[in-house]
C-alpha cells in the first residue's frame, strides 16, 4: 500500500516530462518516441504486420522499464492511428506487431491497401503487398498501394 503514493508521484512526473503538445512535433517524434523507420507488410487481405525502429527518450527509459511497456505499446498504435495492435515483440528501440487493416477488393484479382494518415512524419517507410512494394521518405500521409493477391502457382 505504501507503494501506491510513489507510483502516483512517478506517473505525475512522467506526465510533466511528456506534455501532450509534444505529440507530432518534429518529423518522427510522437510523445517520447522518435520513429526512425517502418516496414508495413500486408500479410493477407485483412491484416498488416508493422516493424518499427525507434528511439525512446533517455529521460523516459527508466520510467518505461519501471512502469512497464503498456504506454509504449499504446503510443506505437497511436502513431499509426490503429485501433488494435497485437504485439509480438516490443523493446526500447524496436517493435513488431500486427493490426487488422482491410484491403479493398477491386473484383479483378487486384486489391487496394488503403491510405493512412500518421500522427507524425515517418522518415523512412516501406510498404510491401505481395510482389509490390513502395518506399517513401518523410511521409505523414500514405496514399495507399495497389497489388495483386493470389496463389503463386
């Protein structure tokens, strides 16, 4: 029970260190995360895998380790405006997670992976969909990508 006041003080200090106005400031920065590169792999018609390389601010490293990575996970989902994320790995500079994002069927064996607006600029973004991929630099709004989906037979 004596730990509760200490935890509340740490959370309050954490809130002061990371003011909400910092979100989306310089390119790649969202709160205490500096996004460096992202790979989005459309693994099926309803799911995409995200590989994100980033840095956590040094003054926040200890708090993340002390309080757990739930806030870090939440912020990573927020960067990409995702409602749900299923994390495979998350550490202090890399995360791998999936999210449900539905591709649109054009009716002729082609599909459209939809556009996305990110909460910050992404310095280096690669989007893969089947045999198609695109590389973007300094992008905040991903325009979408068309691709063929089918068996490789």
